[in-house]
């Protein structure tokens, strides 16, 4: 069973304009049962955010940063991550144009991971569906699994995007056993227009019972709700996901 539930802050980004907005938003989601957050979407600095998360007693499980900014100032980024209280320094993903570009991305990540690992940090990579493109018959995701240093990097594994790409979520989780520090949870449903869309956990068709069972078996550390697009106020959506997960998996 899930012990602590996290929220990717990107889900409520319209509520994260100022420091006061962020404080109010994080208090609100804490009352919903979220005790962990992952950064993204906030308009304030990570330094300011750290003051607020520390004040509210929220655990930061990781970040989504800009790869260029990380490479430009690794010392500064490690300093602010220490203040946030997380050892997971991550990005929201990169897009490879071809196989050589994918190899270049992997090389960049490993080079940065080499720097931060010496100071007790790990690089976390968040996937979308685009990592399941094939170049010369080989998926980018396979290239990443083979090429990224398993000791110095980990995956922020997004269950929805794997299913959206046509992959078997639990099969890919098994392939990444021991390498998923953060698991993103969001659901997939079909609308009246017959098109699939992102929805609240429990309102779609994904097999979360099997996903959570697999996650527990392979050693996932953090379970994080992320809803990229919400039909109305994002607070309503993340509340629904929290209620469903608390009722069924906590």
C-alpha cells in the first residue's frame, strides 16, 4: 500500500503565480492528503519554494528543471536542491530527432549525473510517449535503459504516457525494476468525441490495482499524481485523485 501520496505541482500551475499563491495552494493540497510534492509550474524560484515547503512540512521528492540551466550551474542547482531536501535532480524530458540525437541526449545526461552523483544526488528523467518512437527498429526508451548509468540516474516513470504510446505499463515497469524513484499516476479515458484524454485517477480505464502492485514489487519510492490537463479547476481534479487513491491504495 502507498504510505505517502505526492503531487506534481504542474497539475495546479494556475494557482502558483506568487509566493502567497504557492503557500495557499500547497496548504490546500496538504489538506487533501498530499504530503509530498514534485516541483514544476511554479512562477517563483526554487529557493523561495524551499522556504514554503519547509515551512509547511511538505517533502519534496524531486524536481523538473531545465537541462541547460542544470548544465550551466550544477553547483548552484545542487545547493538549492539541498535546501529543498531532495537528492533527485530531474527534467521533464527531452525530444530526440533521430538515433544520433538520442545518443547525444544520453551522453549529456550521464555527464551531468557524473557531476552530481559525487555530491549524493541522482538525475531523474521523466518520460512521455515520444520516448517510444523507434529509430532503425529500436525505441528511444530502450536506448535510455541501456545507455543511462543505472547507479547515477533514475526514471520518473509516467504510467499514462506509456499507455498512450501503446506500451504495456507493468511490463515496462518490470524492465525498470529498481530504477524508478518517482511514479506518475494519471488516468486515461475516452470522451464523447471518441478521443482519449487525461483524467483523474479512478475516472478512466487504466489498471491501477496492477500498476500499484507492480510498483510495490519493483521498489518505487514515491507515488505522485500528475494531471497535465484538468477539465475545470485543478484543485477539484487533484482532490478526486487523492480521494480515490486514499480509498483504494492507502
